[in-house]
C-alpha cells in the first residue's frame, strides 16, 4: 500500500505544471490587470462578483462564437431586506438590460464583434460595432459597483473609426420598478434603471461620445442622488489602488504576485454599511449583511490589519463585538452567524466549534492590529471563548462539538480535528496577548493548557488512514479528509510528513486543489488554501511552491477567474470573499511565516522557494506600523533578511534557511 502511494505521489510531483486549465487570460504589462483577448470563433462564459458598501453584483458574461458579448447582471442590495428576514433575505434581481441593444447607427441596429475583456477592479469590454453599410464604431464598456451608493455603474464610450459621419441614436431611459410591498421588510422597494448623457449625435470620423447607465435600488422616500459615473469610477479606482498599494508582494513569479494583488480586491470590497455597523459578508448571492464565526472571525478578520484598510478593521471589531454580546454565565454556545444587519441569528448546525474560531481569530486580530484599547475591549470575549472550549474537553482531552464549519455536509463526529487545532492556536495567541495586557497568571495557564492539548490532539487523532501516517478527522473516520492540514497551520508538525504525502496524493489532490473527502468529486478552496499555508509553515517549501504555482495559474488565468472560489458543485464556484483572504494568508503566514507575538512584535520564518532568489512584502500595515520584509538568498543554506520601517532598518541579519526570527517594532 505504502509503495503504491509513494510511486503515485512521486509521479504527481512532476505533474502540477500540466494540471492547469486552458489559459484564457494574460497578465497585462501595466500590472494589477488581466485581459482575455478573444480569438476568432472562440466562445467562453464566466462570472465574477464585485461589491460596494450598499450593493453587490455577479456579472455573468461571455462571448459567443460570432464574437457577440452577452451579460447578465445579478443584482444584490443587502440592506433592502426581504421577507422572511433570514440569512438570504437581500433584495435580488437579475437583469439582461443592455443600453447598447437599443442603440441605432444611421437608423439601423449594429452587429458586435468583441476584442477583449479586462479585469482590474472593474470590468472593461472592448468591441467593434459594425453598421450595415460597412461603417465601424469602437465601443468600450466599463462596469463597476458604486463604492458607497446602491448602484451598478456603467460607462459606454463610442468612437467613430470609419471615414464618414455616423448618426448615432442613444435612447434616454429612466424606468422604475416597484417591488411587491408584502415582500419587503420596509414595504415596496424601487429599482431604477437610468441612462445619462444619452442623445442622438452625429459623430464625425475620429470623434467619440460617452454616456452612462446605472442600475440602483432604494427604499421609498430614500434620497436618490444622481449617479455620476466619472466620480464613481475615480472613487472605485482609488480604493483599488489603496488595496493594491499596501501589503505588496514582490517575487520573481508574476502569477502569484498578481493573484495576491487581486485577492486583496475581493477580500476588502465585500463590506456592507448595515444599520448596526460595517459587516463583512461572504457574498455569492446568498450571504450578505451577516457575519460567521468561520468566514469573518476566523478567515478574514486576522488579515485586515496587514492591509491597513480601516473600514475592514472596523468591520472586524464590529463582528467580534456582535458575537461577544452572546457571552453568558452558563456557557451556552454562541451563534454560528449573526444575520439581518446584526439583529438576528442563525444557529442551524448547532455548535460548530464557533468559540474556538472566534478565540483563534480575535486573539490574532488584536495582536496584529496593535491597538491596546481594542485588545482590552476584546480580552473578556477571548477569555470567555477559551473557557467555553475548556469546558467542552472530552475525557480524552480534545474539544467536543456538534459539527464543524462544513455543517454536516460531511461527518465530523463528536469531536473533530479542526476545532481542537483552532483552540490550541488560540491558547498560544491568548498567552502572548495576556502577557501584553499584564495578565501573567492567565498567560501561564494558557501556555500549559496548550501543551497538554497538543499531546491530546496527537493521542486522539493520530492514525493510519489509507496507508498514511496522518490524522483521522474524528473517531471512526477511515477515509482521508482535506482538513487533516489544519494542525500544520497551527504549528503542530508531529505528523507533518505523512500528512503532506496524503494531501498531495491522488486520493485528495486534483487540478482544482483538494477534495473535501477522498473518493468524492467535491472540493472547497478553503481547505486547499489552508493546506498550502500549512505545508509552507512545515518547511516543505518546494512541494508547496509547485502546487501553489499550479493553483494560482488556474484561478488567475484559467477558465474561471480571478479569485479563489468557495466550492464545487455547491454554489458553482462562487467568489466568496473570505477565501481570497485565505489565499493572501498563504504568503503572510506560510511563505513569510509571520506570527504575532505582541502588539508590536512578531516572529517570522521565511520559506524562500529554490527558483526564487528574493521575495518581499512591502508596506505591511500591522502592529501599528508600516514596514517591509525583504528576504534574499545568500547561499545554498542561508538567507539574508531585513525589516525596514520609516526608511530605517529595524533588523538585518543572515539566518540559516528554516530559522525563525524575532522582531520588535518601536512602541
């Protein structure tokens, strides 16, 4: 059995470069942008989600074999709540409304041929409109969500590329749809479809004209400000530039650089201005104006401080305070999700290990944020979550729970590997935080509890599964599961070798990353992203790098781009937001190995792949500083590392490859 797995494993190591899907996209020379240049007769369809503070839209777009562009706009207004006001109760409508379809040139409709589509925080489509007598118009469409208004904003620019005048008639439109009053929490909502600057015009050769369109929705009586496309576009681009400018990854691999840059767009944009405060939402036409203990508390909140996006940090603090409002003296479980703009809950899967998720995420968040006041504010909640987990220890010393974050999609027994691993890491982070806040007794207690739990995790979960020396996910589990990667991400390496072999074996690894369970066809990107992080952390740099390359290439340049996805077949590979944060954390915590140890201190264990001679993370915004980590190869076994802030070197030294460096920034 072992020999067979070893042979297949070695064969698979040679395969990742061949596993990528056919490329549709290329990275643009300007950077932070990808373009699909459409070949003659090429047909392809895809979808992408884009969000602002009051709106989200899934653009289902494509080009048919004749070169004609088509677009379906799936609109979501998270704060226009519908009845019943549950997890999925955002006003949603799909439209195929296209102002170009009503445009005439010299009194006739046109035939379109699409040349390229570009994604860079907006969607830009470049086409040629052919009129029946041979004249041509260049058409550029630009689509983007308003950063602050409840609207999809569209700009259309037409340029006369023929040698004669062209009479272009652009119909002005202003249509309002009133929704059924009984279907809305606030009664009937108004959906407004408008065009601006649309008029008949005679375009001379070389002349151009632009007009705008918007698709917005409001409560009755709510102000409906005019949507100025140029202002909205400038504001959106400024936001994207801010996200791109902070926490910049620089490696010799342009694909991972760009995938990292794009991941920040999706991670940062999906925050909604609810009536209770800013709430990050997964999206996917299902999950808005609500927070979860996994997606928000565990996955994305610890990442926000590194980007320095204050609205993201505010949403993280708000989510933890929402969950903290459910602390109780009887240690009943906190809800898995707080929904409906913060005024209701969902708890349909029971205790999923939610307290462990919150303790893990909140302790890492406040350490990385570096704000003592926030740390003191969240400390009681962190303590409560840790005590809750302590009280849930079973006789074997691991944490019991009803299920895990997959909510009974797969069995998880009475105690699962994920929950106990999260609790272990939370104890370590809380110990560091306790020392910062002057709680020395708590720091000592948590350190001891972590050491005991680590032994219990190995004793209870370690097992031979399908011939690999790894972990069973729960008592009675005899099939490989993707979440065996979790201990690696928490610094538990006792079973690293066998676990890594199992993860990259044909039983789990596919061209789309890890299967959730061996023998199925179901995959969730979140476990793949955790696994890649953990394998880097465990020091198997070259293996992790090869599979990271394959995954990044598929997601950025393949047939469904440009972000990490949720799952297949469930959700049709939706671009849920927190998965993009998990991709970025492969680098912050895996490749660079950053671990917060205080409000101004951290350790890092850089893992520089052999094909790279350098790597840098520029303008990291954590620990109340802006700093850069540079890593360069000095020789076969040594790295040169340098940390700079404010133009001065905080740390510069040569380390043995695999070593951990301690760094303290100024108070």
